[in-house]
C-alpha cells in the first residue's frame, strides 16, 4: 500500500474547480441544530409580527359617469345649454378624484385629521365613531400634532385630560388656515378635570367634548385623541384612493376603493368623496346656466328701472291732461310703430350682447363666465355652438389646473382649440353685427314713415302715444326677460349631476385583506431555512480548511495511516502518562500500520520515520514524541532527533535543556555522545535541536548527518526525525532521503487545502515516497468521511472507537454547550 505509485491525480490535485455538493450537504447536516434554531427564531418573529399588526381592510363603491339630459330641456326650450357628452369625462373624473383639491374637501368634511384611539394589547386601535364622545375642535386655535392626548372618564359627565410631555416645545396646527405654529408645552405629567360641554382651552388642546348620540359613556374608560398634519392626511388619501373602470362592458362605471384599519372610516370616506364629487360636477354643469341667470338679472334690473320711469311718466301725463280718445287709424299706426320700436330694441340688445361678447373674447383669458346667446334671443347656430364649445373647453381647462402643470402639452392643446374656436366665433360675430346693423337701418326708415303720419295729431296726443309705446315696449321686454329667467331657473333646478352613486360603500362583514398570517409563517419558515443555508453556503465556499478525511481523499492520492482525536493534556507525553486513553490507542494503531510499511523495506538496520507538516501548529512535535514513545514502550530502542533547528520544541516535555543538541554536533562543537539525553521512558533517547543556528539548511546538508544516520541505524531500532514544516522552509526536503517512511500531519479544521498542493507535487514526481497522512484533532461524525466507510486496513479509526475500553474526557453541561456553540 505504501509503495503504491500514483501517476494521475483527481480534480482536486490538478487545480480544477469542483463544488463538493456532498460535502456541502454533510456540512448542512452537521449544522442542523443551527438551521433548526434559525427556523424557530423566524417563526417566533412571524408570530410577533402577526399578533402586533392590525387588520387591514379594503372596501369599494361604484359610481357612474353619464351625460344626463335635463328633463325640462326640450326642442321647444328657448334657452339652450350644451353640456357635452360622456367622452373625456371618465378621464377627468378619475383625475379629479385623485386631486389635492377634491381630497381636501373630503378631509375637511369628515375632519379626518382627528383620530380616536383606545389602548390595545400591542398598539393603539383606531375606534373612529365607536368612541362614546365627539370632540368639537376650535379650528381657529392650534391643536398639538402627533401626540396622544388621553381622555379618562371619571363619571358619565366628567372626564380628565391627561398626557405627559418630555419637552417644552411642540408643533400645532390651526385647521381653519392650515397654518402650523410652535406650541409651548408643560414638561412632565399633565392631568386636568373637565365637564362635558365645558370649553377646553389648553396650550395643546382647544375645543369641547360632548357625548355622541346613541353611545354610552362608561366611567374609568380611557380614550386617546391624536391630531395629524392636514397636508399629510390629504396626501395619504390622495395616494391611497384607488379608481379604475369597472369593466370593458361598462366603461362609464368607476370602482372607488380604499384600504385602512377601520372599516367605518373607509365607508365614510368613500361615500363622502362620491357625494362631493357629484356636487362639484353639478356646480360645474350649472355654471353656464348660472352665468345666464346673472346676465338676465342684470338686464332685468335695467328694464325694470325703465318700466318704472315710463310708468311714472304716464301717470304724470294723465294728471296734467284730460282724458281723450285717439282715432282708430292713429292707434293702429302707433301700434305698428311700437312693434318696430320693440323689434329695434331686441336687435339693439343683440348688438350690445355681441359687442360685449367680442370685447370679452379679446380681453379675457377665462371664458367660463359667458352667458348663453339665446338669453338675448340670438338663435344663430354657429354662435351658440361656438360659445358652448369655448365654455366647455374653458371649464375643462379649469378643472385640470389642480393636477397638471401649466407648461403641459395638454394645456397647449386645449388653448389651441379655444383659440381656433374663438377666431371662428369672432368672424361670425362680425358678420352677424353687420346683418343686425342693416336691419336696424331698415327699421329706422319704416319708423320714420310712421312717425310722419303721427305728426298730424295734436302734440298732447303725440306725447301720449309716445309714452304709451315706451311703456308697452318696456313691459314686453320685462315679460320676455322674466320668462327667460324662469326658464333658466327651471332648467338649473332640474339639472342632475353626471356623477351618480350606483353602490355605496358599506360594511357587510368582509373586506379583510391582511395581514396574511399564513403567508407570514410561510415566509418566516422559508427565510428561517434559506438564510442559514445561504450563510452555510458562503462559509463553505470561503472555507479553505480541511474538515474531514473525505476532503483529503478528494484532494490527494496519499493514503491516510491514522487518526488522532483531540485530547486535552498538560504535556505531550500522553501515550506514556495516559496509556489507556483513546489517543494512546490511536498511536498504537499508527504503530501497527507503520510496522506494516516498514517491514516491506528490505534494508537492514533500524528504521527511520520522518514526521513533518505544512505549517506550525498541526501537531508535528506532538506526534513525533508519541510515536517515539509508543515504539519505546514496545521494547524498541528508539531515538528522537530534533531536526527542527529553527523552532525547537521537544526538550520541555522530557525536562531537559536545549543547550546542547544536534546543532552542536553538526558544527563539530560536541561529540554526539554529549548531546544525547536519556529520558525517564525506557528505551527512549532524545536529542534536542540545540541553539538556533544562523544557517539551519546548510547544517542539515552536512555529511556529518549522513554518517550519523547510518550509525544510528546500527544502534537503534527506530529513529524518529522531528523536522521543520514543509510549507514554510525547504529543510524537511533535505531529510527525505534519510526516511524509510514519512508522516505528513494534517490538523482538521486548521490545515489549509492549498497546503497539500506542494506535497502532492512532490509525491506525484516521485521526490517523496512511502509517505502517509495522519489526521490530528479528528472527530468522528457520521456525516463526515462518507468516502471512508471501511478505512485503510490497519488501525483506521481505532483511536476514536471503543470508548468502553479507554479513558474518556467527561464534559460538563457548560462544556457541552460551549462545544455546541463552537460547532455552530
């Protein structure tokens, strides 16, 4: 076995990168307790998250957006109003619902910036209208923001305001102007008693508490008031309210949705936002009619004043003149003249309207205040259509000012459409004015002919007929305006909003959407499993130390000759002082395995065993001493040579000095007989390294050492060479030629995998032969050594089995816990 030659190496030796999945799996199995603890902690965290989180609800309502026709508007109605169709209203309605202006109206209506709480098991719970009292705040005075103000009822009519302040400054808000101002606070605990209905005038609270209808106040019950920043509340609802079309088949129906912790609060907000939206839409829809009524009212005032003046003038004339009769022929002439004058008055009114409209269009930028042309009798279709379109576009632009920047392309498009329609309207107005002026000129000629006929009457009769005509014309104009105003008022009163509520929001017991407790537990389980798995994976990838014989088998073809378990003792003489220990038995097993390999060597004389390692601290000296001891105890004449000239160690355990040793002999200062030290162990002689020389490598190449080894073979059965580490210096390679067999120490959980590359290369090239590994600090684990179910024939694992026959190192509970934590 020891002579076996290996010409090829596995992937670990030739430097290729392989992921040891089996090693990773056994690493995970080794740390199953750590994974289990992480899963337990994750589930505990998930539990506390679940019990501390409040339930989240989501409710919705349905509204429709239609172009509703006024039931009083028919083809016979003289005043026409064009509200447009449903096209574009869906987008405007969705935008309006998410504007700050709209949500401010809703928040102000519900006072959503004021909250009522009770103390829950883990946090404060919003009770909204379930609180048995209502706080009527004084909006003109500041209310403290963000602080819980306690209300403790002492009796059914008295209560105590209590709280505690850590600092003397706070931030308050006056909800009428929305202004925020600093508030001075009393530092420390605060409590003051009040009666229901009594004005509360504190630095941080201003208002009156009254009993809520259909609620009963219970003594010793406690509640909390909290005021929040108005702008923050509005912004929260603005971002929180959801608006979407119900379906493709009902494109004019919108679904409004909102989430929150209190279902009653959600219901009120959704229903209130629908009502305010419908009301605002109706006001917008009535704007055209309202402007028309205002225009008619202003015209009525002037006509009414004229009617009164002409009536007074007629009464005065009758008092001054006697009653007389005018001929029927002259009366007919007067009536015709009155008809022409009435027509002239109507056309002049139209002309005045058109001139005012032209001036308005040329000087104004807000076109929402235009009255209906039909209110003065203008029935020109182009004028009525253009005015209606301009007004609708102006209202659309006005409604978008809250959500769209002034530089937006949307505004540019609307302004372009308004300008185009305005230019068409101005041209139509100019043409209509020319037509009206021509008609007025014709009327004036007809009126001059009739007036000439009346000049033949006496002056008093002419005056009477003139006053009568003025009075009749004013009365007729008054009646026309009154009819038109009544018609406009009826149309406005009969208007209905284009926004109607199909299905109000209502708490019917559902709406729960979170927290998803099962999902939290699943997430906790997954995180509790995958996080430690990931950590183990990272540690496994970054870990370059050797942990088990399976890794050695994968990295090297050099056989393992023995295993040495971890054993705490005050010196290295474990085999001699603790012969029944498992470690001593391990060295006996190693001796048996070495004997098998040494006996295959045909050379005469003693056998030389070289012990080396990659770096310091892997148990090289410990192994050298105990291998020498175990051979000496078996009756073999054994000598232990300390050839680690750079860092000598073997002298302390045998209670000898390092004053004289191999260095003294190799430099010719002392004969070999004077550097030998006989120990208290029968058959064991030790030669320490001696003082540290300046040229250790040259000394080990001395011919004296060659001669010495040859002489020692004649005298001793076993020669153990304690050499320097191979990975640090090349001294040990100079000693390989003296060794019948070499032992390379590997300390598990300490030796780096890369350290095996050098020894593998020497072994592969034949520079080192008959070399074996000994694993130090070995721990038997069922999830390690899966490649070594049945080891290397001789003494494999004897040092760790059969505890009933060996001394054990009993650990207390504390040591076992520490060992477990260390493994984790």
